[in-house]
C-alpha cells in the first residue's frame, strides 16, 4: 500500500532534482530519501528516476506518477483544510489587499468575548476564489467592478460557489504629492491617460482590467504599469513617486496612508465589495459576515451611499 509520505518524498525529489536537496527540504537524511524511493520503485515495479552525476531526473513513468501524486497530495490537503473549517472559534479569511478589511478584522477580534483563531490570506481575486474553492478559507472578499459581475457569477456557478454583494462604491485613482493631480478631488479620463501606474495584480478580475473593459482607451497605460504583490511597496511608491493606482475609497474611518491622496474618476465607475463562500457560512464565519454587514449598514447611515472625502 502506497503511503502519502512516499509520495511527498517522491514529489520533492522530482522538484529538487536531487536526493540531497530533497532531504534538506524535508528535514531528513539523504539515505532515508534513497530508501523510501527505492521501496516505492520496488512496490510499483518501475524505475522512477534516471540517476546521473549531475542529479536525478524522472523517467517517463516517473513523470506520469508525479502528475497523479500531486493530485492526491492536493486532495489530501483539501480534506485537511475542510476539517480545519469545522473547528470552533476558527475564522479563515482570504481577501484582496484592503485597509478596510484589515480594520474590520481588528475590530471584530477586539469585540469577541473569547479568543478567535484567525488565519488570514491576502492575494488577487483568483487566489481568493481558489482559497475558498479548496477549503483553505471560509470566506473570501474581493472588489469587483459592475462590468465584471456577470463573469464572476458564471465563474462561481461553475466552481460550486456563491457570493453576496456587501457594499457598492465609486472607483478612485490614488497618488502621492509628487503627482500633478494630487490636489484634485476629481480626475477625468483624459487626465488619466498619460499617467504611470502601479497595480497589485493583472488577473482577470482586477480593478484595472475592469477599468479597461469600460474604457478601452486606458489599456495601453495599464499594460505598461508596474506590478507588485506587496501592498506596502505600492503605498511607498505612491507616496514617494508620481505613480498612480486604481482603487476604492477606504471605509470604516480608515485614514489614508501618509502622503497619499485620492481623486474620484469622472465619469463615475462603480465597484462592488463581495463576499465569496462555498457553503452557507456558519459558526465564526457567519458571525464575522453579519458583523461586516452591520458595519456597512452603519457606514451608509453616517456617510450616505459612498464616502466622498478621504478621512
């Protein structure tokens, strides 16, 4: 009977191209790696690696086994993640980079009478969808432009997931004081065309791709934009250069980053803050989702449909 440990050792050897490097990755010894691989080859009755002076490489059978092994290991991880989602007082969230969500998570944690075990993942919208689909996260949060919503609904339906629109807001351009439009409250499309941009992601559901669907004239500027997966790097570059970023206005009384200002795009473009889930939220996930709904309702009573001024 093949064990998961054997497959873990085998896939590490394929990926590292060396028994010794695989041993380092797995925190074990090279003789132990060699023994496990030899036993696996004997059990399967096939040679899995070509051994050479410069390392190892998988045979044709080894390459086939690698594909199946990766599928099995990924499914095993999905089962483990599903088990974690059932634990009491556990909240697992995946979200687009957002200071508003960070503030809501902090306030929610402080409001709970008992400790909550939180597991937080940040990424682009595709990674949020994948985290929820594979049970790594109970809830996912993303900003999706109106024009992208039909594609999102179709994508979710195919993957057995659902979403709820929590809040609708206008789309802005953020920039630092070195940008010529940093004192403007409104920025027109013609003024956006020759700006230099930095973006968080280039996945299909990014705000930038949504903007280009509405305003194809913006596509050249977005195609030459810098890309960073670090929200902090983006904020630093906005503050210290003339770069711009497509974003939404923070809510929940979150202050803007020092040196960064925001201008409303004219004509107005709408984005939705959506919650993505695989199953009807329960336990801690349901409690957090209801907390977020109530925060948005409170925000609307205070500011109206959208926050117009940076705070």
